[in-house]
C-alpha cells in the first residue's frame, strides 16, 4: 500500500509567504513536518510548490540585494530618539546616517562585475599566469 500523499494545495501560499521571509528548504520541511527529501520531491512533482518557491525566494533575494546595494553606497533614514524629560517621554525626530561600507561595495562588484573585480585575473590564455610569466621574463632579462 502506498504512503498517503502529504502535499496539500494550500501549502503553495504558505511556502511563498515563508520564503519571502527568508525560509530555507529545511525550514519548510520543519514547518510542514516532512523530510528534506519530501521537499525536494515536491519540487519535481508539484508545479505550484516550485512556482511558490521561485516567487518567494526571488522576492527575498531582491530585498537582500537592495539592502546590500544601499549599504555599499551608504544611506540615511528617519529615526526617533526617545529621551526622559523630567519623567515624561520626549520623542525627537532625527536622521541616522550609515556611511558607505567598503566590504559591501567590494562584494557587490565582485559578483556583478567579476571580469573586472575578481581577485585572480585570468591571462590571455585563460590560465591566470600572465603576471607571473611576465615577471619571470623580466627576471630572465635582468639576469641574462
């Protein structure tokens, strides 16, 4: 006798919402009380599940991408400072500034423009040895 089917159509909306909030495949497995293997099976057998995963994870990835971009450039946002003024709360609207973050900028550029920003530059022959070959040639001329 076959095992009962665990997939339920309402899981698609739950999956999309959970993935928008950053849920991983393991999180989904825990939430639906199934194994990770079942989640992977649903990816191939349930079109609605796969579509929900793509939409939800894409939205979450887009949010992180925007945040990384803002962090790389620096940004300012409104913030309320709360003080105690003689026993009464005093709320003072302010602006909080985050300066550009070099690490975020490097990460962004390495991923968006790898041909210009990766650490290991490939030589014309694709080996990545162009610089070392040039240094060897120069050393040979100096010694020769």
